[in-house]
């Protein structure tokens, strides 16, 4: 992915649909997750910067470096896809 690429994801809470109990439906926002590509600024995380925001758009109280390192640790699972879980159809 080129520098400047951005991925955004909305993490949601889910629950059972009371009218269709085998269905799972959104029940609220958990967090917003962002990653931005900048090979120079984020060299220690293979060129990706990561950020998490609560439902009100505020950062969590955790040190942003800890958050970024934790995100990157999971994304290394898909290093063969450029550290991106999403795939093209």
C-alpha cells in the first residue's frame, strides 16, 4: 500500500435480534480503529500507524505507543497481505 493509504473500521457491540433469535445485530459502537500508511513515520511498525478512539471520538487512556505496538503485533499475522486484514474482492 502506498504512503497515505488509510483504513478505518468501526468496532461494534452485537446482540441477538429479539424478532429473529438466530440473527446477530449491531447494538452500539465499541470503538473506531484507524491505520495510516507512512513508511518513514512508522518504520518500527512496518510503515503503519494505528489509533483507537472511543465512541465519542476520544483516545483511550492507554499510552498510544502501547496501543500501536499491540495493533501491529496482531497485524503481523497477515504480513503477506501488507499487514492488512481486509482483502479485495
